[in-house]
C-alpha cells in the first residue's frame, strides 16, 4: 500500500491534537488501492439515561494548508457514570459525504481503533466492545466509565491500518499505519 500522509496541528485548547489524513485501500485484495481522505472524526457518547453527547473535529480543506477546526461539542461526563460510545470517520469534502467507517467495518481484520487517555486530574476508562471476524478488538464501539475525580482530560483516538503486519489482539498501541490520530478534550463534573 502507498505511504499515508500525516499532518500535525496544534489546537487552540490546552491540549494539542494531531490530525492525520490518510489512505485505506478500497479492497483488501487491491494493492495500493485508491486513497481515502478522513476529514471528520465524530464521537458519540450515550449515557444510560439522558441525551447523547456528540463531539467532532473537522479538517475543512483535507490535506490543504489550513489547520483543522477546534473541537465542536463539549464532552462533559458525570463522575462515576457509564457511557456507550461510537466513533465515525467521514470524508465530508465530497458530495454526498463518504462514510469511511463503513470501509473500516468491511475490512475489520485490517483496522483497529485505539483509545488512550491523558489526564489532567481526572480519568476515564475506555473498553472496546466490538471485534473483527477473528475475534480481535475493533474499537468502533466502546464503553467509557468516568472516574471518581472531577476535572479535565483528553481522549486520543487512533485509527490503525494493518496492511503488511498482522493485527495482534493483545497490542495496546498501533503497530501498523496510522490512518487518523486526533484527541478530544473532556471534563468530568459532579
């Protein structure tokens, strides 16, 4: 597969985030497949009761010179609460917008979403809920449990693409190519 391009940006918030637009092949059997662009990453966190929390980061010009937008939609979590989460990857620079998440699902044995928590006084626990066809973690669906301490933190979301290297169920970080790498700020409140 061809090399994936990466871009690093610094957000206006206290947490720097990286946003890398990169490629996945259209088919797991087509070497070098057509490059795809991920211009928006959306997190949806649904509490056991109440309305879902939706937040996204968008890069309106894709691989262009402009930095991605600041995070849209605050992620405010209740201390000790549990949320069911989903992540969506899109190319919104085409009409109609392309749901890259569908490709990740179709090629689930070649992808995994990793979640890493950076704390600034508060913490969350993230557990992957879905698996690929071989029973290895996928990460499009997950559970978030807010810790007992209030305050800010950041959730890093990395979409990893395994092409030549095999996907390992026990890995805790991306061992393949990074398709997207972005961090969302969150706050835990009482």
